[in-house]
């Protein structure tokens, strides 16, 4: 049984980000399963995977915010950096032989739920507008390309 079940209330409506958030929840569930077995090697592997995936997700999200011209990108990056430091702290505690189970799992779930609902939701409109503009631009480019192709075929 999963520690945390994803539900649609966590969704931003930006599919690529929602899918990445689902993957983070999957890592949290994998970590809970590993912690339950107390298999230290498995726990460490999940911690490493979660850490790496989280860093990659944050970099992707920050790039989207920058491209969209989101004015709060720098403070949002600071929040990400703080969370990565928290994960690193728990990873170090685990490496030192301490039990990280209860507090870490609760902190992960609370942090991610709050971060999606508050911090990520704040950039949603800005990023959606940028993605919409890019989609329209691609459509315009395809139409122009077809016009040129049609013209060239007839009059080229």
C-alpha cells in the first residue's frame, strides 16, 4: 500500500510539471517502502535517486520560470535550494546511521504539498501564458511554412 496517493487536487494543470510531481510522490512511496524493510542499501539508492530527480526537476522548473519572465524566479530558486539542503541533511543523517523515518517522511509530504499549492501555483499563470504563446507561434510558423510550400509548388 502506498504511503501517499496522488490526487488531482495537487495538479497545476501544466502536464510536464504535474508528471514530474507525480514522480516525486512515487519516490516518496519508494522511500517509505525501503524504510519499512530497513534495507540500508535500498534506502540509500532511493535517497540518491530522489535527490538527483529533485535537483533535475527544480532546474527544469526554474528554466520554465525564467523563460516565462516570472518575476519571483530568484526567491523560488532559494526555496528549492533550501529543500535540497534539507534532503541532503537527512541523507547525511542516514549515512551516519541515524533513523530518519518518521520526521523525514512527514516533512517530505508536507513540504511538497505546500510547495505545489503555494509556490508552484504562484508561477502557474505566467508559465501557462508563455507555453500558450509558444504554441501559437509554432502554429503560425507551420501555417507560414505551408503557405511558402504551396506557393513554391505552384509558382516556384
